[in-house]
C-alpha cells in the first residue's frame, strides 16, 4: 500500500539524506550550504512526501453521475456497462437536513436505484450544493453534524443505497481542511458501520497549495475512492480537460500518496468555449463531431449557432480511459444523462466501457 511515512520516520530519512550527502565533503564549505538548504526544506515541509511502493490490486471502476434532466434518459442508459452509478445530487442545508427530490423526480431517483440493482451494479447518492457554505456550517457545529449523519443513515436505509459520495467543491484553506476532515471521518464511520461505499470529490490539484490545505493527509485515509474532477482545466492547451490535464491531475494525487485503486478520473460530457452544450447536442448536430474535440457551426438546442466549442470526443475518452487503466483505479462520466444514446457506437459510456475491457471503439478509425 502506498502511504505517507510517519512524520518521525520521514524526518529521520531526510536527516540521513542530508548527512549522507555531506559526510564526504565534511571539511568543505560547500557542504554547509547543501545541508542548510535541505534542513530548511525539512522545517518548512516543502520536501515532497515519501510514498511507499503501491502494491495494492486495482479493481477498475466504470462510474457515471446521473442527474434528473428535462427528458427521460434512464431507459436509454445501459447500466450493465457501469460498475457504479451515482445520483447527482441531493442538497444539504446548514443545519444538516437533506433536500431530497420530490414527486416525479423522487420516482426517477428510485428508478435509478432499481435499474442499477437489476444490472448488478452499485447505486450511490452524491450529497452537496453549488457552494460549500452548508458543509462548512455542518462540520463546525456538533449538533448539525450529528443530525447530518443521522439523516445520511436514514437516506441509505430508506432507499437501499450502496454508497454515499460527498460533493464538497472545494475546501481550500487550512481551516476548511480541518472541517472537511471532521466531516468525512464521520461519514466514513457511518458507511463502514452500514457496510456501504464512501467516496468524495476532489479537484485536479491545478492550484496545488489550495488543494494541499483543503484535503489534508489524514482525510485521504477515509474514502474507498476519490473522484478527481479534472474538468474545465486548461493548463496545457486551450482545450478544457485535455488528456495532458488528466495526466497532471492523476500525477498530483499519486504524489499525494493516494493508491491507484482509489483514484477515479472524471471525464466531461459537455463542451466549453462559446457554449456549454451536452455531448448529445453536439453529436446530434453532426455525427462526425463525436470523433473530434473541437467543432464549429454547431446548432444548440435553442437554435443558436456556435462557432467555437471544445469537448472530449471519442478518441480522447479512449485515451483517458487507457491512461487511467495504467495509472488510476477508474473513470467517471460527470453526467451520463448528457451522453449521446441514439447509437451506442457514438456514446461516451460505450466508449469508456469498451476500453475498460480492452476493446477500442473503432467508429472513428
């Protein structure tokens, strides 16, 4: 298992490194500078974490978030091509109360769970809001946190869920990191007691200082897996969520000593650029759009024409899934209800699934 060495062991290893390097140069003034610089790194914590060799086995996960949309999509999704489906998402209030779907939306939530179980895959629910203010309040108040945990327990039991996903986007400071750790520890204790799965979302690490503070070392020990939201990143090119951006995100969490099996790479099913369009809308306009990452003269669902959009096409999804198979523990579509479902050959879900069993989608060859 790849873990961070205990602090005293890590400290000792760094001291050994310093003196082993300088002993042959003991009488040379240059050694003083080398030792001083390394010891400075030790005191300020800037030396990289030392990770043990990762010898854990990987159970490659094919996951998708599903959310209620304007059109019925459940009957069009082949859940047998997934290992997990996560309902996205259940809201939460600052007092710990959950905001459940109602009416027809609740019926679809239940239907998603039934279809998942019929397909012998895990059905989970994600909890979170558009902002993290509620989670901050809950984690900082014992009564609210206790009520939240009790409500999550009822959610699991009432709807026969197989797991909980915490969607706190995103803790970015030391104070928030402490609160985040408090909350995920309690959820982990609950899910362990209930015998269900636990995951939470993390960002790509693009702003590594903020992520280091928001998701601290101890918090990484609690989930069964983390969903790495390598979305809307543009580090390496003008394309959002490129393959290189995905590689950098996986590398960040690997360097944080998260074992491969716990790292799940998120893949977008929407565009950026002149418009945020569903992959379904992009491919419905022209099937050839499924085979590229950029398109022009696209007619959106409202009839508007967009000249510059970029997204993840089939080739990129193949490449990301293949990379995750070597460096991570799974992939997750951020919104499977945005996928193209009229022809499985052009579906990102089908593309992800085929690569997961080492059969490439050849429709774009």
